[in-house]
């Protein structure tokens, strides 16, 4: 706990001078920009992974339907369709959020 108060006191001492305040503000702005860029890249990576799972599950939907149709194992077919739709929705949502994040910068 003493380390936190030491850091707070150091930050307050830095912001008392003009140069310290300028350096602190610049570092804070730079860290925020890097965090926003990293978050956008993370969203794109997760969306790409979800798109891969969507394609994989879609392929399984086609296989299950061709093998047995609705009469064979309808529970497996509907679960596979649900997983495909969920992964597709998640992929699109992540790509859209990453796009919104990149437009803010």
C-alpha cells in the first residue's frame, strides 16, 4: 500500500512543474492511443477466429444434412446450425466494433 502512495506523490510532484506536466500528459496520451490500437487489433483477431469457426461449423452443417437430412439426427443438426449462427454473429459484431474503434482515432 505504501508503494501506491509513493507513486501518487511522485506523479503529483511531476505535474507541479510545466515540463513534468507536459511529459506526463504526453505519456498518458500515448498510452491511451496504444491501448486503443491494441484493442482494435485484438477485436479483429477474435473476429477472424470466429469467422474461421463459422466456416468450420457451416461445413459441418452441410455434412450432417447431406448424410442424414432432418430424419437422421435433427438435434445434432440444429445445434450445429445454432453454433454456426452464433459464431457468424459474433464475427460480424467484432469486426463492426473494431471498425468503430478505428474510426474514433
